[in-house]
C-alpha cells in the first residue's frame, strides 16, 4: 500500500488524492484516507454509533459541540468552513474531516450550504449524548 496519504490545510482534513492500492484480484482500486486497521488502537472499545447524510444551510452553522466519539465528515457538495478545536479551515467536496473524541467542533455552511456524510465511532455509555459548547469568533463572517 502507498504510504502517501494526502493531508490538506489541517491535521484534521484528508482527501483521496493518493496512489491506489489494487485489491480483490485486480477488480478494485482503493484510495485510502485511513489505511486498514490504522485507527484500531484509537477505536478499541468503541461501537459504530451512526452513519448519516446531512446538510447545513448557507450562512448557518452546526451547533458547536463535542462528544466522546471519533466523528468523520465526508464533504459531498458545497464549500464551508470547519472548526475543530482551535483550528479553522476551508473544506469542500472530497475532504474527509476527522474530529477526535471530546474535541469541540462546528461547520459553517458558507455561501451556498454544504452536504456531507457523517460517520461516528462512539465510546458513550447508554444515554450519553453530545455536549453543546461555544467558540470565540464563531461563526465566521457571512461573506466567508
């Protein structure tokens, strides 16, 4: 497998602009953003919490929050601004954003809104949910 994994702008954003790994007797080309079992140690004891597709309207934000889970957003359409902890960066189609457990995060829908897939591997106990939070200087200005 190629050891190259593209990283864009931030330690939290990945894309599939990598050399493929040919698998399944040459019938599949896989473009890994995280390689097989690469996150095994970090996710031991977790469970697949959810997989969904979501939208954020133009000039709107996802409520800033954190939770005890690894969460991934895969951007499908639109350009937005993501905040993970203290880092703020632009995201767009093809970007995969990883939010580690208990790190506050939010997504601003930009000028046109965004559509993304979300995947979460949780460590929560039954009944636990997310925790709302706030950021200074968030959301970005509407012209961003």
